[in-house]
């Protein structure tokens, strides 16, 4: 797969990035190099390698003096939250409907 200007513009829009003209060629080149690397990785024979499940045998390690607490029931959490609606916590919008950057207070 190659990255062309149209693909880059689409990726930039999805990522909410504003690329300037002088950045586009470098970004196309850099993304192309990344994709080339993945093509090289596809050529590696991994048939004899077992899939990784997990990554570690460690369990949660709490301090000896740490107290394990039961979770707060959802009804109690809803009562303590300043704004709740239909059994859900209501928060200010994170993203504006227009797609621009805005604050959480909008």
C-alpha cells in the first residue's frame, strides 16, 4: 500500500491534524517508510513461534498495609455525582459537534 496525498488528507482529517503544505511530502515519505517496514515484517516466518498470551505472570501486588475495598454500588455513586440522567453520570461534552477543538465547558 502506498500513501498518496488523498490518503494523507483522509488520515489527517480522521486524526484531526492540520498539515501544512511543507509537511505533507515529509509525512507521505515517513508513512511510506513505516508501511515498508511492515511489509518486511510480513516476510518473517513465525510458524514455530507460539502466540503471546498475557505478557507477564505477575498478579496485582498491593502493599501489605493497603486495604482492599469493595466497589461502590452504582446507586451510591449516582447519588453522589452532581449530574445524573437515566441511571448514567452526565458530564460536559468532550468533543464539539462542529469537529473543532473546544473545551469541556462548551
